[in-house]
C-alpha cells in the first residue's frame, strides 16, 4: 500500500498550491509494519519542516522585494543560500541580496531580507 502525503498551501491572496511531502510504501500483511516507524516519522517531519520553511521564506522575500515607502521594486544584487538549522534537520533557503531603495536612508547599499527575518 502506498501513502502519498501532501501539504496544501493557501497564501494570503487565496491561491492554493499542493506540494508532495513524502511517499511511503507500507505493507499491510505484517503485524510489525503497522503505522510509522521512528525513521519514517523523522523523515516525514524533516520534509514537512523543509516545505513549511521554504514556503514561509518565499512569501517573506516576495513581500520585501518592494520598497515599503515608495512601492518600487528593489533591484537584485545577487542570489545566495542560507543554512537554517532546525530540530528536524538543516534547511537550505535560497535568498536574494537586494539594493536599498533610493528613498531609504541606510548606512548600507545592500541587504538580505532573510538575514533579518531568521533568528541567529
């Protein structure tokens, strides 16, 4: 018997997206194969955590690419990855380095929205 575990993600605008989290192949004829094993449950939580963190990061980046003062799209300086450590495993998050908007008074020319969003 195959189990496909999916997550349904609904964003603030009402858009719905379905993501596959994990697929399990579980026999139903063995008494010791009933339910999830510890390793299967750890894998499930790791994959679920990664899905949630990546969707949150994507949404946060999208909300910060526009300047809150003048509503202009900020220019992208580059792409980078941030390693986020969780109790279920590490998640590599793709991020952007953005230029500060000309209307903003800042001591730096560029910034990474994810660095201010994620706890150290």
